[in-house]
């Protein structure tokens, strides 16, 4: 079993490396049994990129317990669909930005896994590595840290954790959460009705008033402004009951 796992890992790393060379990228395999990343890449603009390769001979799921969302860090999944020894059949390869991993992760006991069905949109997305990934380019410094906190927070909420407790854990205000969520595809959004219900059930009136004041003072538009409108309605409802 150990030999099979080792062979699968080595074969997958060099398969990915060959793809990177064909893209004319400057790439290097890391050496050692306890390496932190498998492959390092230097883009033409001299921006360094790191890659972890995760492979499976079957086709169901892959463990991602040790994945940390980071700037310019990618997870490349290589899935052999029970055809590892068949050299006439290419494995499926999925290139996933590490900041997206929490959004496609399922938790089973103490294990975090990514199911193959969650990877479809990332198949052969080699351009993410060569050209970069992100709605407005890469986020940097405080924005980058804020985005990573949001991604982790969002992933935990989608896995069933308490919305209010998870927001407080990552020190993310509800209005900021809604702003950042707009950067995600709609099918990954937390429903507004569920979000509002949980916030209104767990936030005291003074906390809601503080949120509303920030939203109005900063003149935040879009979905956040609408969230402020809903807070106003909720506060009026509470005052009527009182």
C-alpha cells in the first residue's frame, strides 16, 4: 500500500511538471519526504507560485486536511479513475486556487475531503497558474488576509457552522461578509433569508443599530445597502413589539 501511494504521488508530480514545462513555465520539483510544497513555479513577471499535487488511483474523493488558503498557491488534483496502469488513458487533472478549497470541501468526522463532482469547473485550468487567478487580479496585503479569512469563514458556514459565531470567530462584520460574498458565484452564496434570520436571532438591538450606523455612515451601496434596509425593518418590528 505504501509503495502504491508513493508511486502514485511521484508519477503525478512529474506529470504535472511536464504540463508546466509544455506551458514554457519555469518549474521545479521540491525534494524531500517532508516538503511543504511539491512544485514551485516562477512566472514571466517573476511572481513565485507554489503547487501541491494530490492524487488518487480511484475516482471518489481526496483528503485536504493540510491545505491552507494562500496567495499564489494552487492544489492540482490528479484523478486516475482506476486506470493508473493504463498508459493509453490520461487522468483527469483539476487546477484549484487554494483560496477556493474551503468552498468545495466536505467534512467527514475529522477529515476534510473534496469530492470529484465539486471539481468540474477547475478541469485543466492551467491558465490559473500561468496567468493568475482572481476577479480583480490578486489581492494583496490586508485585502489578501481579509479575503482568506472570508474564504475560511464562508467554508465553515457552508459546512453547517453557526453564522453568527463563525463571523465573530474571524472578526468579520455581517455587512463586510455580504460585500465579499458578491465576489463568489451565485450558487456559492448563503441565502439572504437564512443569513438575515440567523443574524436577527443572534444579534441584540444595540448590535444591529451599530451595524446600521456603519452601513449608513459609509454610504455602502448594493446588497449591503439592502441589508441595512432589512435591519431597519427588523428594528422597527422589535420596537413595535416592545
